[in-house]
C-alpha cells in the first residue's frame, strides 16, 4: 500500500481539497502535496496529525533500525 495514494483517497472520500485539509489540520499544503505525490522524507509528527484527522493513529516501534523513518518502512493498516 502506498501511503500517499491512501491519504489522497481518504481526503477525497471526505470531499476535501488539499487546501481545505491543510487549513483544518494546520499542516502545510506543500507537505500534503508532497506526501500524496509519493514523498518519503518528512516529519512523522505531521503525518500523525494528518492520520489523527482521518481517525487513525501512528505508532512507531521502539526497535526500528533508524530515525527518521522512511515511509516505505511504515505499514499503514486501513
């Protein structure tokens, strides 16, 4: 599953534009676009804000190999 595509799908299901999502979450529009376009290097506290808005919780296991985490290492269960 690709994080950006799933996030775009969630946003569209709520009938929100990227601009509206940015305003509601106070997460930068550029970051939202970057994630939805497949970007993989970003702050995970911002991702957590976005996921919380959609009703999900981001949990990072303590024993992960490196920080910052690459988006490909995340398993997003929707």
